[in-house]
C-alpha cells in the first residue's frame, strides 16, 4: 500500500466538457469510482479516504455536472453513468467498482448499467431512491410541486425552483471563513449522536467540499430533478453484485429507500446499520463498504 496526498487532474470528455477528478486513498490499490452526495463535490471523498487507504482502494471521485466548474447538462442518471465510464477510461482504469453516497447512490447504479462488463460491484450508502414513491406525501411540499412541473415537461422551471430553494437554505454559509465553524453551521440542527464520527480533521475536509459544492447550485438542482423524477435507468438489468447500506434511524433517507431498490435489483443485499442516522450511515462504515467492494 502506498499512502500519498490526493492527486487532482482534469479530464476532457468526448463532447469537450472538462471535469475535475480527484484520486486518493491507496493510489496503487483496487479502483473504486466514488459518486458524491447532494450537494457535494469530488472533495467529499476526502471524508472516507483514510478508510480507502486502509483497505487498499484507489478512490477516484468526479464532480457531477453543475458542481464546481463542471458544465451543467440536462437532468439524467444514465448520462452520468456514461460520463463515469469515460472518466475511468481516461485515468487508465478498465474494470472497477463504484460507490454512491446519499444523493450519489442512483448514479452508482447508473454506472453499473452504462457498460456492465466494466463494473465489478456497486455499493449504495444511504442512497436516495425515487422518494415521491417511497415516502408519504406531505401537503404543500415545495419540492413535490417543483417535480410536478418537471413531470409536465417544465424541467427548466423545476430547475429554477430548486436553485432558489438551495439559495434560501444555504444563504450566508460561504461567508464563514473558519472551516470548522462553516461545517457546524451547515450541520446546525443535526442530532449530536449522529456526528460522533466527525472530528476536526474531517471538518476541514468537509469544509473544502462545501466551499466547492455551494459555489453554485446547478448541480444541486440537476440532482433533485434527475432522481426526484422518473428514472431513466432499468434497475432490473443490473448484473453485478449490489450492496445497500442504510441506517435504521436515518430520517433523511430512511431504510424504505433501500428496500425499494432491493425489490428491483437482482440479488441486491441490504446491509442494515443499527442505530445509525444519516450522518453515521453515510460516513462511519466505509471500511466495511470498501471491503465489500473488494
């Protein structure tokens, strides 16, 4: 195992789009393509990089469309899967596993479908499903109302609405200069027992992620429409092993999301995480996740 600082590079896709790529963990290890959450960026991989190094994993993460300097594209899960295959080729990886965290979960599944022979295994960690199907409706929910616009062909209006919601939810955060204070403000209201895994080093890593992820909200809006609306991937066609990790105290993405996915993905295994809320489920079990992918 060779421990090194993370390596940053830029990959140009066939259509000319340039995407930022981060490689960390064990750079000589087994390759895993990491799909960050929502909102986040490739830097979110830094929060699980120590586990990747311990497990001999070369952790490759990419900004999705609309995050950082990545060009925005029409909302789609399948297109990100295709982008991921292209990035893997550009960094010299033929076969690899993939992992998706929270809002990145559907994109990991899309990657397994984009070129099935190249993806060896998938891990979905606290990953969101089509939540309007999985969770009961709440009257007056603005996000459901925006997705109804997308359902009727008004995707641009829905995207505009989600950008506005994000601006309102995250107003003033990037004005906070201290890294730990920024993360504390972002997590304001989160249960303390769901943040026991979070130390000062991880806060600094998360702050770097937030400063990029919150610099614009095109990616946030795109994600919400892509996995909040009709999915453009066929889960029943996934042929590689899939493990689904869900905390039984996760209120943001409850275990019902994992059960919905497992009912449709052939042979998928649900791994319950007892006592874990969304933060703990998302970030505290990556040694187990990486070992499962290996």
